[in-house]
C-alpha cells in the first residue's frame, strides 16, 4: 500500500532530540497515529536485506513491519529471511504471512531486530512491555547486531517514566504481592512508585505473559536518575524475571511525526 508521506522529510539528526522545540508549521496532511507507526515501520524495513536473521517485534507498530516483510517476501524482493518472533502473537502473524521462523537456540546471533517502544528518552533508552512481551523482546533484541526501534513522536520523553504510564516488570506468580512490595521498597530510593499487578481478563484475573509470568506495572513519581543502578537493584530481587527498561540497546530509532521521519543513531546521540 502506498504511503501518504513525503520521503524528502526523512532527516537524520546528529543532535539529541529536542522535544521542547517549537511546533512545526501547519501541514495540510494530517496523519493518524497508526499511519505514523506504519511510516516508521516501512522505513525500518528498508534496513532489511535478503539472507538476514530478523528479530520480529511485538505491538501495533511492529505489526506493520512484519506485514511489510511478508509483503516483500511474497513479491520476491526479499529472500531467505529467517524471522525470530518476540511473542506468540507475532509468531501467529508471521506464520500467517508465510515468513519462515526459527528461534535463538538455532540462531543465537540475530542480524537485525525491528520493534516498537512505549517510551524513548533522549539517549535512546527505552521502556517496553506495555503489551506484555518484554522478556522475549529483551532476549532477542539483546542478541541482535542492530536493533531498530520504530515509534511515532508521541513516544518521545524527557526521561524514562516521563509519560507517567507503566514501567512494566515481569515477575514470577509465586507470592507476587511480596515481590510487588519489594519493588516499591527499591523504588523508594529513586523517587517512589505505585506498583500494581496488571490485570488481563474480564473477570479481573492477572494478565499472564507468554512465559507464564505476571506483570507488575510501576508508575513512577519522579525521574529515577541513575537508570543502570535502578535496573541492577530491580534485577537483584529474587521474584523478578526482567524489567521493561531497555538501556543502551537501540542502535537506531526511527521517529515518524507530522513533519516526516527523523532517524536517531546511537553513536550520534548525546553522552
Ligand atoms: O510489550 C509490548 C512491546 O514492548 C511493544 O513493542 C511496545 O509496547 C510498543 O507497542 P506499540 O507499538 O503497540 O505502541
């Protein structure tokens, strides 16, 4: 499907993202958030080459990238792709598109992963997992030589947690209240948080991840400061499996906005 955007608007910015800059001049073309997601996704698929092992992300943005890869395979414009899905949902989508699939056991090194994110800070640190798929995503994207993140501009934040929405932590179901309490205690040293069990079904039961675990969503009260130190403390808690901060993992972030597409590369971002 043809995209309604002007490729001349694709820019590659060497400075940190300035989210305080004045709004762009009015554009005659109003794109929906989903169209922006698709624009970012299609741009990311330009990085894909025949023969690659690809990490296939999860969520409403990554879904467009997976669709596009399927389309290019069908058209014969891509060949010999092996996809490694980051969730059962993506696996189902990829299978329906005829994308050949494998896993990290068979392919411990992934050439390129493409995935969405819930937040991106100016240093390209991410929050992921609001859709519940953070563990497999972190394993596969952590094993990738290149990790391209695709977002619409609403995902850009000044600091991790800055959207005031959930920072997910995957935990084992055993005594989840105890682990949620420990997470609150840890976070007291970093500005405090509310920590709530994520619920999934109509009957108010806990959301269960593809790995059979629960998710506690942390709502931060302040900028946490030293993210590496928060990460280490959270991961030291015995009931915690993984958290949704993806620190220093993204090599490129593609941001689609009303004015076009900006591309941020890790090595051109600040600090
Ligand atoms: O668990 C979900 C994943 O981390 C998603 O990549 C993330 O939540 C972004 O999803 P979306 O593209 O739907 O905003």
